């Protein structure tokens, strides 16, 4: 598998609130559904180059961790999500 990602999803963890009724946050739900849709439409492409979502709870004043920086640099597309 490649270390390259199709997309890097950037969001504030505090914005990843669940829809009414609980469950996973809306950003996580969006990414899961996007991955499933792409896997159905482009199965080899998604398996080769996945979408990456950071589940670490970083704050705005934190430095970007080396792991996150590496993932961002290896991504073809940055998808910023802002509330």
C-alpha cells in the first residue's frame, strides 16, 4: 500500500459533534460515507490512496505533530472543514 493519501481532512475536533440522536460526529460520519462511496465507485484507487482523518484532539495552539505533518505532505488534496 502506498504512503500517499487521496485527501487529508482538516477539522477542529470540537466541531465533530454527533447529529441529534448521538453516535459518531458529523465529520467522522462524512468521511466514513465518502470512503464507502469512493470504494464502491473506485475500489482500487481508494485502497491504494486512502482518505486520512486525524482523530487526535489537537488544540489551535498546539504544534502540528510530525505524524500529522507527514500525512499532510503525503496528501494530494487538503479538505478543510470549518463550522
